[in-house]
C-alpha cells in the first residue's frame, strides 16, 4: 500500500520502520524533519507538509495530543483537503472521544474513511511490531487496514463500527495502567519502609497473583527508579487522565480514582517531572512517606 505516516516520536519511529519492512511504500512527515532521516535511509520519502504525505491509499497519524492532530488534519496543507476520496485516515494517537467524533464526521463529509486504531504498548513493543491495536470503524475500512495492522502489531481487537469507541477503550486502558502504577507505588512504599527488598517483593508479586506484563514492566521501573529516558512522558499521562475524566463527565460516570491520578500527575509536573516517564508517579508515595 501507499501510506503516509505523520508523527515520528519514539512510537511512530518503530511503527513506520515496520511498515517499510513489510513492503509498503511510505511517505513520512514530522514537524522536526531531522527525526525522519533514519526512515529516509530505509527507503521512506520525506514530505514537506501533511498534505503531501496524504496522497496515497492511507495516512496514519501518531501524534501527541488533540491539538497536534487537529493541526495536521484541519490546518493549512492538511490531511483533510488532500486525502483522496475513499482513502483512509487511521488515527493511532490517544485522543479525546470528542475529537474522534469530529474526525469521523469530517472525513465522512469529504468522502474519506476514518478508522480509530489506538495502540497499546511502549516504544520497544512498537519497534518489535508487538503492539496491540484497538480498532473501530466501518467493516470494509477495517478490512482494508489489515495489512497495516499486521505490520505494526501482534493482535488487533475490533471494537465496533463507531471509531470513538476505540478511543474510549484506549483511554480506559491508560487509566487502568496509571491506576496500577499508583497502587504499585503505594504498596512498594509500604513494604520498602518496612525493610523489605523491593526486587524480592516484586518477584513474589509477578510470580504469583500479578503476573501480567503491566506489573512486571512498571514494577521494575519503580523499584529501579528508572524514569529516564521517558517511554511515555508524564505530560502525556496527565493528558490522558484529563481526557478520561472528560469522557466520564460526558457519560456521567464517577471516577474517584481518576481524580486522584489527575492530582498525582499535577504534583509530579509541578515538582519538575515533565521529562520523566509517567511511571514516576509510582515513586511519589515513597517520597510522601519520607523515603526520598
């Protein structure tokens, strides 16, 4: 397929590279063009604007937030005005339900197809083509996306024909990950202050009741205090919790733990944590308890 890829952060780099490896013809765009050089050396073509990257069968966006996505889609030389009729916009970003609804309507009016396909996994999973794809959209559009999803991920979960459903699921998943980080941080602060070795404690947890990868990955980061380089930066974590709470307010679903997480991220950022991985939230309970 002839694919445009917009957004070459740590996640986008790995995803784009795997599309090239799978034999797709890739055109890439990033606001900082220097981030595209490795991909160009692998065979990608560099576009000078989003519109130039949106001339093929599909364009994939993997951007940090709603503002960035709105800019590349609706801005000058944007995707909406350039994408051919019947072509696909596949949004892999973690965005608001509201923006997903807007994109669904706008692309439909333009005769284009929109699929929401946010992904679960950190940059190492993106590089290894081991992401999990949460996809929603019209059945024919999803069928046409299969070669793309197979190139970037290990499994695709279809969540219906309404794209915003996938974005809501992605936000709920990130809420659960943040909840695990917070609860792990509190539990490890407790046993750590009681003199228990954190790595031995983590080995017990992840070898018995909590063997899921999320506990192993984030438990190790908390135990090692390894919050740099950020695989998923704290401001992005705060953004996702804000979007979760916005969706919850719209649907009238109380989420008390979400409010706590919002305050945790605000505190982390207020204390200079913008450059840290969002797992640094898991160190705050130990700090609160006087352990550094």
